[in-house]
């Protein structure tokens, strides 16, 4: 990787508002990873990096042991006693997330050394302080982050509270809303970590493109017939050299940002794939159970249709799909920003530009064109809006097959 010292412009130690905001979010994320027992290392102020910690390791082992004892024991108890019904959308979704939590624990503990090494070499705040990120971009990213990391869990928690109050108090399979939320939060933690990473990368690339756009305008203006007539050759040469330095600096930030975002994906890709699979299964099962409840009531005239329970289940249908859609939208926009850099470089007029500036533009464009910037967890699928459409189409296709089969069976028995 190219030298990171060049990311330290004059005054880089003065932290910007964006850097402070990211620092707060990063501290909260690290605290949550440690609290949930996912991350075995701690940050050392003395060494200014993450180092192994026996105390944190013992704590994480204790947390996971309690989690396995309670939740896995609960799943085994309900499975043996036949309390897990395919008609209970909430319970199926929760217990699938329990399995995801266990896989996340095993996977993250296995790769803890590469994760710590990766975090220790990320020049996050140097890049943020070197970028001129607009407040408007920060607020837009913050809104999506609040919806993904706070809005969705709050909606699920409220639905669980209603579900908790609606169930019979003496039921053996009864779990409180607070206890049910724990595996859901732990299962989504790594996905939220990656989401926060691509949000920050999105801001960096947007800031880079903004500065490249300004350079593009100035370069093309310097080569208009009027400017060629008014400006001296020495002035244009000096200005092109200054712009070449700026563009070379932006190329370095672009290479580091895209490389680190893809590197971080390789550390969380398994969790993302499993989380999306669980959301896919949960949405499919949830919609089918909604259909079964309606069909039993209106076609077979059996039982009653519980509207309150249907609304609770609706939340567990909407929230997973919203999470997939937000992740796909942000990832799609990130890849578009990465490609837009190449489009801006191609639109620069180099006819009367300085030789060194031409070399920098060509080198930058070569980096952009050779970097296959696609966010593909495990190399299976690309995170973009096309993926969201494919998931929606797959859910619709499965539902049509299941509903058609069920309707055929229902009317054949009459």
C-alpha cells in the first residue's frame, strides 16, 4: 500500500466535526462488540492500538457461555416439547438469529487476529481530516444510519412488547421482549459494523469526487481559448503542477478507501450472507403464515383472525426487508461514487495541460479502471439495488408456488 504519511496535510491534527462524530460512533461500536462478547481485544492508550487482553477474553467466554446455556437450551427444550410451531413467525425469526449469533461468535473468534491487524492499520481519522466532507452529506448518512441501527430495532422491540402482552402469561414458550431482543441485536451487530464502514467510505468518495469535479472545472477553464490568450504559459504550468499534487493526493485517498472497504467486507461477509439468508427465510415464512391465517378464516371458516398478532408479524416482515433495502441502497450508491471518479477523470481536457498533470490523471484513471470495485460477500452476490429486486422476486416466486399448492389442496378436499 502506498505511503500513509502523505495523508497528513498541514494541520491534520485538528480534528474536524466529521472525525469527532465518527470517533463517537466507533467508540460505541467497539463497546458493543466487547459487551456482546464478539471482540476479544482491547484498545491500549499506551501502544495506540488493539492488543490481546486476558480480562476481556475471560469476559467474552463467560458471555458466550451464558448465551449458549440459556438460548440454545431454550431452543432444545421447545424443540423436544414440540413448542416450535411453523405458524409462529416471531419465534422462528428469533431462533434463526440465535443460530446466527453462535456462528458469528465462532467465526469472529477464529479471525480475531486478522481483524485486530486490520483495525490497527486503518488510517481512518487521517483520511477524514484530509477530506472536505460537507455537513449535508453527513446528515443524509446519519439519517440512514439512525433508521438502520436505531429505528429498526426500536420498531421490533415495540412489536415484541405487544407480542409479549398478547401471549398467554402461563405459556411455557413465553419469552419477554427484552430477552428476545438480545439475540436479534447480537446477530445484527456485525452487519451494522459493515454498514457503518461503507457509510464512511461513501462520504470519503463523495468528498473526493467533489474535489475532482472542482479540479475538472478549473482544468477545462484554463484551456479555453480566452484563458489561453489571457494567462501566461508559466502561470498555467505552475497551476497545473499544483492541481497535479492535489489530484495525486486524492488518488492516494481513493486507493486506500476502496481497498480498506473491500478488506473489511472480507472480515464480515459470512455474517452478512447469513443475515440476509435469515431475513429472506423470515420474510417468506412470515408472508406465507399471513396467507394461511387469512385462508383458514375466510376460505375454511376456521377459528378467528387475530388482527393484533397479524400487525406484530407485519413488523417482522417489513423490518428485515427494510434492512436489506438500506444496505443495498448504500452499497449501490458507494459503487456508483467509485465509478463516477473515473467518469470525471475521462472528462478532463488534457490537450494543453502540463505533462506532469497528464501523467497524474492517467495514473489515477488507471487505478480507478483496474480496481474491480464490487461489494460481493463471499464472492456470491453483489450488494446493490438489483440484489433487492432479486430477493423480492424470489420471495414472490416462492410464495406463489406455496399459495398455489395450498389452494389446490384446500379446494380438492372440499
